[in-house]
C-alpha cells in the first residue's frame, strides 16, 4: 500500500478565545455588560472610554416620535477579517444607536430570573404532553444552582408517587430533552455527562471533539495525574491529538447553571433596545446602555515601538485582548439587533394592540428564520429588555406557545390568558363564569381549549375560582 499526501479542504469550528468571549458577552444584561467593559478598561492600559463630545441625552429620542436617521442594518454578518486597521480600533455605533438615550433606569427592580425560571420558560414553550410537562417541572425543581440533577431518578420517581405515578424509564426521555435546553449541559448527573452534553452540541468536525468525548466518558478524574502524555498512552492516540482534546475540555463550562442567579439589591432594568413607530413603520435601535463607548488609545503604537522587548510583548498581549473585546461587542450588537428586529416583525400586532394580539412564537422558529442556533437566540434574549410605546418589556414577553384554532390558525397562550382576564373582568359578580363556561366561550370564539387548560391559565393569572369570586348584594 503506497502512502501519499493529498490536500483537502475542511471546515472546522474551533472555540477560540475571541469566540468564547463573544458568546459570554451575548448573554450579559446591559448592567453586566457595562461592568464587564469597565473592568476591561481598568485592567487593559490600551483601552479607554471613547469621548466624542456627544452626550447621550442630547440625541433625538426616536421612541418619543422625534425624527432620527435610519438604524444601521442588522442583518449584516459581523466582520471576520482578522486584519487590523488603526482607524477601525473602536466600537462606536452609527445612526440612532450612536447617541440614543436609553431612557435611564426604570423604576422597577431588575428581577433576575433563576435557573429554574429560565428552564421552566423553555419547558412551556416546548411541545410536551401535559404528563411530560408535570414530569419536567419535577425534574427542573430538583436541579441545583450549578445546573446538576444530584438526585437519582428512582428516588425522584418515588418522591413524586403521591403527585404523579411515574417511573425512571418514563422520566429519562424528558430529562434528555431538558438537557438540550439553554444553558447546554444543564440537568447533567455528573461532571462527565455535563461536559459530554456540551461536546455533543458542537459540530462533529470540531478538532479534538471525539477524543474529548472519550476522556469525558472515562479518564476525566484521572486527567490531572495523567497529563497529556498519560492520556495519549491510555487512549492510544498521538500527543497533539490528546492536547487538542484537553484544551477543548478546558473551554467548557463545568457549572452551566451558575450564570443564572440574583443580582445585587438595588439593580434596575436598563433597556437594551428601543422600538418606536416612524411613518407607520416599526423601527429598532440599540439603546445607549447596550453600546459602551470604548476604544483603543491612539498613542499605543508609539508605546510599543519604544518599549523594550518584554514590555512590547506585554502591550501586544493587551492589544490582542482589546481587539477581541471590540469585535465581541460588535458581534453582540449585531446579533441583538437581528433578533429584536425579527421579534418586532413577528409581533407587530402585539406592540400595536397588546397581549391579546400576541402570536405563537418559539425560539426554534426565530432561530430558523435568522439562521442561528436556538441557544444563541436564548442567550440573546436572556435578561434583555426593550423600551416600547407600551413600556419596557422583557424580550421573553414576545414569545408564546400556541394552541390550534378551529379555522386552522393558532392562538398564543398569552393571548388566551388575556382573553380570560377580559371575560372575568366583565362577568356578572352574582353569577361568575366557571372554568367550563369560560372554555365554552373560548370555543365559540374559535379557540378549542379544555376546561383544565382554562383552570391552569386562570391560576397562573391568580384569578380565584368562580365560587370565590361570587358577590351577593
């Protein structure tokens, strides 16, 4: 058999430091982003705040109806050219985003969602049967703050016996679906499974992925003792391949649930985007709080040129970090604008008429339209808010599961809840509407909803049962 070399072109996804940073920046709230950038400016001598003499509050406020230039296109892909031009080493938006006043902090505290809230939201958006939903709620409730399911399935099934008669075999498929939720790796029962779930979410051609999966499933605990050479000998692979796999493992998150938690007391909501109507069309722009003005100092070239070799290496390292930060901010802004514009297109009626006009919309449908992964969309909307003529809304408010209607369409669960609220508000207090009558009314309006579903929505709205709403006299 003759050996020969032949060139081949392949595409690989490598989790480079700048890619990991871009992913992390995307999931930060506006307040967290400001803190992140402030820390970077304080620690990197080549970074500084951009002072262009334009005060944010002096810009025209589009949300108030003031004329404003068209927002920058949001569908353009972020630049991937690694060349650097001195004049481009800054992140400063153009158009309305450049000096848009974000309206300041809103009065209500920023109620940071817990990991359970985040998972339950995804559960209710999924197509789970009522029984699987109850199992999913029990599983999510058992997941700890780091994102792990520490209790084994037989014990959990036994503890649920009074509420729902289930078995570990029935719970396992639901758990597997929850493990695909954002953040990837949640619901794992140990560190190895957590890392395997994250590795399996990567493309098959990712360098080191297969070897990393083998390590995560086997000698993971021995890794500190074995080292690269030991892993290479144990698995029978080349040392460079083992080194690539170990480096890939180091890029993963061993505590995927830790990113969700309560913010310090006194935190407030800061809108990331602003939505307003102009000439009958809905417009979207990034708010000032989502655009930290940061740039690389102009005199850094002289600093590097006249520095000693050791100092020059130090400055070049900080220059690389600064470039990654600026590109990460640009990618974050681009993705956020694309997602919000998609939400506004899909839910224009919601913005105009209120919750009763909210259409069914899922992470999967938005991801498919934008050509993104569901987890990317989930990160883009997590803890993000938009200022609209209807007030400051969470981006999650634009999503809703749906129920098929008699005419072949669909109605969102939010719209159905809003209709139930309206019906109860207009009922005769001496003869309040029962859940069955509410269901019949909705069916007459074309929405085939069961009585138990009405009861579930009514309880979610914190509306008492009909016998508790009865008023005499």
